[in-house]
C-alpha cells in the first residue's frame, strides 16, 4: 500500500473522529464506556473497590485490543495473550473466553465508538493480603473502551516522527522480578523513564535491561533497522501484537527480522528506529538523545511497514465486525 | 520489659478485639472505614475511580501507621516517610500535613477502632496516560483504617515462630528500576515470592537482590542475629519504621547493629532470624528452607527486642492519642 492510500485511511479516521466529537452531547459514552460487575457506565464515572487487590497491591493483568473503523483488530490474539498472562500470574478469567468476547463486543457496540482502545483488566479480587497466594479466590474483571488514542499522533508519524531518549536514570524491571511478558499495570520503572524523557526535552523513553541491552518503553516495543535488517529485543519486553504484525510484514516483504539481544549501542548507529504499539501503530523515531536518526527523516523501511500495518486493518483475516445498533 | 508484661499487653489486646467483634452489629465501621473525597464509608463499600492512574498504571505511594490501644504509634515518622515517598515519585499531598493528621485521626476516631492499621494512599489522580509525567495534575488521597492485622499472629510470635524460605524463583525489583524506599503498592515480585513460599510449604518469603544478598519480604524487613550482632540490609528494601525501633532498642540495650550488604548465605549460618513490620511487630523465623533456625526456638535477642518493641507502644514519646467520641 502506498502513502496516498495511507493518507486516505487517516483522512477517513479524522472524519469519524469529527463525527464522534459532534455526538458527545447525545452519546453518554462518547468519551468512553466501562463495564463494571455487569453494568455499563460512562468511563469517567466507573469505580472499582478500594479493597480489590488489583488496586491494593497491583495484583492484576490486562490486555488492550483496538477497534479500527468499526472492527476489532486481531482480537483473538489479544484474548489469547490475556489468558497466557493470567496463567503466569495464577489468575483465571471469571467468565469464559466466548462470553468475554461477546461482552467486549457488546460494550463497544453500546458505546458507538468506531475507533477505540478496549481494555480488559483481570484482578486478584477481594481477599486478605495474607492470602494473596490463595488460589480459591474468584478473580474480578473490569472492562472499558475509550476513543482510540495515539502514543504518537498519526500526523507526526507521517511527517516529523518523534524524539526519544535511552533512559540512563532508570532501567527496566528484570524478568526475574516482574515478568514483562505478562502485561501489567505496574508502571513504576516506565513512569520514571517518562520523567527522564520529559526532563531531557524528548517524548519517548527506551529502557535498557541494566546490562547494556534494549528492552522496551511505556507500552511500546522497540525496532531498529540496520542494513535492511530489523532488530528487536527478544527478552525483557512484552511480545507485542503490533510487533508481531511487523514480523509478518517483513516476511512477505522479504526483510529479515532478528529477534535477539539488541545492544543499546546499536540504536546510535542504525539506519532507522521505530516503535510499535496497538495504541498508535508504527511510530518513527527521528531523534535520539538529541541527535538526528536517518538525518531526521522518517526512513523508507519504517514508511513501508507503517503503510502495510494499516493496510492489514482492512484484511478480513484480522477483523471482527462490531455490530452497532444505530 | 519481661515476657509476663508482654503477655499482659497481648491479653488486653485480645479483650479489646473481642469487644470489637461484639460491636460489629452496631458499628458500621467495625470491619474498617474509608475516607474517599471527604466522605466516610465502610471500607468494603469504598470505591476509587477506575481512571485514577493509581489504579490504571499503579502510579501511587502510601504509608500505613498503626493505632495501638487507642494511640497512634510514631505517626509523625510515617507521615514524614510518606512525604519523602511522594517527593521521589513527583507526587504532592493534596492537603497540608497538619490537615492530613487531623483527618486521619478523625477517621480512626469515627471508626471506634482501638487497634488499627491506617493507610494513606496518594495517587497520581486523573490524567491521560501520555501525560503521566506532567507535574500540573492534582494528586488524589485515599485513606482507610481496618482492624489491626498481623503478618504473623502474636500467639505464634511468642511460641513457635514462623517458617520462611529464601525465594529462588524470583528476585526483588532492583532500586534502579523501582525504588523500594518509596513505599509502593506494586507488589509483582513480592506476590511471586508469596506463591513460592506457599508452594514450598512455608509462610514467609525473603527475597534477594539477584546478586546473592538479602533485601526484604512482602511488607517486612529482615534482621539476622549472629554472635550478638544484628545484621540487616542497607539497600534494596524499605527503611522500615519498626526496624528503626529495633535500631533504637539495640542502642539502649548495648547491641551492635550493622546495616549493610547482607549476603544471603548468612541467613543459613546465623543464630536468629526475625522480621519487622508495622503490621505485626517483631516476628521470629524458626525455620528456613525447611531447616530449624536456633534449634527451632524463638531466640533470646528476638524475645528481648519483641518485648521492648511493645513496651515502646506505651512510651508517651511515640504516642498520639485518638480522641474517640464514645
């Protein structure tokens, strides 16, 4: 898919966004919807029990599929990952996988949101702190959907790209302490990295493993392009579904991907850098630690991957239609 | 103070607990009270906004002073530590220190709880995730008090002591990722250690720093006694206020304390092990990885420290009276 086609996709999105904004006075869910214990409420009115161990000790996991142009994108992959995260943390979905899919789709349909990020949060539930390891507790599920948001806005993705730092005041939590492959809302290290990015006049923070290798940033994977090969860390980070899309795009485009240990130094000597996230897609980094990457321009591999990524959103193989009632 | 005096203190506590249980039908706060946005509610009815970043990305800190026999114990130390934790995490108390103390005391008074653990949780508040590093957000405060609970019940402290493991499947989060001196509800590593303790038939888990040194466990510091000297880790752990009490007791008892790097191996070759926590005080460990510590008996230094610790609760220097209305 070429850049013109990508512009068309984003222009249609902007039109839908304008419609959404216009609907805010009549649709109570235009700014988001939440599903709490079987009830739907506007997102900003949603409340969770203070004594839920998801709040009280951060004992939770989650996943966040996107809805694009009225269709879930790779929903089954997100649900499969949520189940895997639960298993690692000794949590269980309190409802079946099919019921979860049905409720999630019902929630998005009810919201009227055509472009959304949905979140399914599974928490330990209500149990005494001394019994946190007990496996007889019924876990809680909270869900919400909000208008699709951008880790990097699409206009910036197509023009200037973003500025990043490699965090030097904080490292990523090691897998031996908190497993980054089980998606977690415990962002202590990631928030510290966001402080540092802000302090250093940049927007995005990439974290190392403390041993000189790249891991990931707040809600995104890191990918480097060097001599036509894509490099991305194999450990210390989430197995991103957007990154999985990049792997598939690379495969049918004849590009090699090396998912392995990536020394941080490579980021300073590579041809292109981009980030991947369900919340934003493919996000070019054109400045690292204040120095231009690829001469400060979005690179050709990044552009190609970005176009193909959004084209995938219109491939029926990855889509599940939301049945809106209006 | 001798063991007889300690028995008297705990017997009086048991009597107050029986009174509390008897009051449950008339006191809506007998099982706990929460202060949420200026309103008092029974703890189990308390709700927090789902979109508060304290829940949504674990961006919070807290502190938890105890009330014992109708008096706060070392409240100023807990509030000072909360302020220090906030500063490290770029949070600010939304009310003054004096107002916080006043409201906390009012909440406990209203609950009628004579023996309680109070919690003050400061969260980032409601802000878009992309703005997590913004410093213009007004942070939120949530408070609650619940009946005093025991990491190790006092009867067990005085008789058998508890069983512990050194976790081998998980390490403590390094300070370079998440700073353990800023008290946090992000318990990912600590919960994994609790799993392992349960799997290995023990109750308490001690975590290493991943480099062969002890750190702490879920809500407690670790102290070893060897040849009459007390050893406790200087980094990778919270600066516990109960542990600070141990330092003071050691000083006036003529015992040496060495707060320094403590190799995990020392735990297998020392005379006594005990844990310290506001929620439980001084907790003897008499079994480590299935092997007896001090012949499986609570040791003399541990006993002395335990008695002195509870005696401190009746020293006016450390107390602040709760003005109950009944």
